[in-house]
C-alpha cells in the first residue's frame, strides 16, 4: 500500500507499512494557489497515535545502533516509493 489510498486519502506510516487510521473523520488538503483539493487527510485517533508510538519505541533499539549512513537508507526508499 502506498501513502495514498484509491480515494486519495493520505495514510499513516507505522512499523514500515502504510495504514489507514481508525477514525472516519478527515479534512481536505487544499492547494492555496489553485484552490484544488489535493488529498484527504484523516484525523488519527488516540489509539492510532499510541500504536505509532509503540512501533517507534520497538524500532528504536534496532534502528539506532547502525551507522547514520545505514539508518538513512529506509528514508530514501520511502521517498522513492510509488
């Protein structure tokens, strides 16, 4: 799954995966120049935030020990993902 769903809804990136938040509430992202709606951004729930925090804590030990050059690679992969 990539960062945008079929309906142009932005997803959360948690534990190396794009996930849809549990909330059904969302807000549009508007291009201020054209007024066009670019995407819909869901409002994450407290449970979504807690899940992301737990995933970050779990990954910290594993991802903080390699050299900075190795730690940056997943960010580049994320940037070039479709």
